[in-house]
C-alpha cells in the first residue's frame, strides 16, 4: 500500500490525522496505524477516504491495490 501517498494526499487537503479519523469514524490511533501501513484500511474506509481526499480511481488503484485492478482489467480485455 502506498502509505506515503495517503499522507501526502491528506496534507495536500490541509487535513490532520485527527480530522480524517473523525470523518472515517475511527480513533486517531487506529487511523495513524492505517496511514503508517501497519493496519489495512477496510473497503468502506477506502471508499470514504477516496471521497475525503478527492482521490481518483487511478489513485485508489495505485495506493490501496498496487495496480491489481488495472492488471485484472487488462487481463480480462485480452482474454
């Protein structure tokens, strides 16, 4: 997971970890561990975080799925 990209996106939106944790409905310590990559974001959290940080589908794919979505789509198109 591209944890640095989550942090950069959060900072670019001028949001603190505390603010994002409240928007996601998790404690700040839980959010901190997720942003550090120690704990995975849940699917619902990824969707909410994408909206909060204005992430594109490509951003979400790269940050949370290591481009696995793109790889899967490419395989389906060539099959």
